């Protein structure tokens, strides 16, 4: 039939498949002794063991979202997770880590507190608004977004999350006074 869109396989990751995977993983995961050694690759990049894992999110792919909130703001973390669940947003990969202090670099992401990293289907209805609401919660909690994974935050929010941005700009102007080395991220966020 002329003009008909090509058949696109359904997204393999959805609420039901993620729930089934999590149940299977929980019951079958190897029980390691505390302190047991694990290879760097399998620890830091577990999905690399699954060929083409990014295709599981469907034809539009995924959006990575990672934020940090300081200790004492665990309620913000909980509210975001609850909102994800109520929105039916399946995340095949969700990583929660406890952070220590970051480096003195002006755009250092880590802070004493918690970070949550999520991979979400880009085709999820209302995803942009959902993530904007998370940005506001993270900002109100004194947290910040991980710029290396950001693809959609606005400059105003990021500027408020990184109070040492002026220091970064000073270094950038000294090293690159003509602004030759600018990325799309730097342009979008007015870094």
C-alpha cells in the first residue's frame, strides 16, 4: 500500500516487561559475598553484556536522566520515584548511588548525598513535562542535574543548580577568549 508507514516493532520495554525482568533478576541474581571482587567492565557497564540493549526502548530510543540531591533530601528522591511509578514510566536501568564530596571543579556534579540515574523511553507520553517537574524538585532540594547526560534541561535551571558557573566562565574566557571551543550543550545552556 503506497504511503503506508513501514511496520515498526513494538517497544520491548514497557511496564510489564520491566516488571517481569526485575522479578526474574531479583530471584536469579548471583549472591556475592560482601567485598567479593568483580571486573570493572561488568561493574560499571553491565548493559554492555546485552548486544543492542539501546534498541529495546523502541525506534525513538531513550532519554538518560541523572540528578543528585544532598543528604537530608531523601523525600525528594522518593517523590520522584513515586511519580515515575504513577506515570507508568518503565526504566530498564535505574541506578541509585551514595555520593561523597565532589571535586573543587566549578561544574563538578557529585555532592554529598544521593544520585539516581534513569534510562527512560523517549516516546513516553508527557516525558518532557515530567522531567521538567523533576528538575524543579531537584533544584528546590539543592540538587543538580548531571550535565554529561543532559539533553533537554533549560539554561535557567542549570544556572541555578551550578552556583560556581561564573568561575567556569572565567576559566573558559581565559583559555578560549574567542569562544572557538563550544559544544551544542554549552550553547543550549549558555555555559
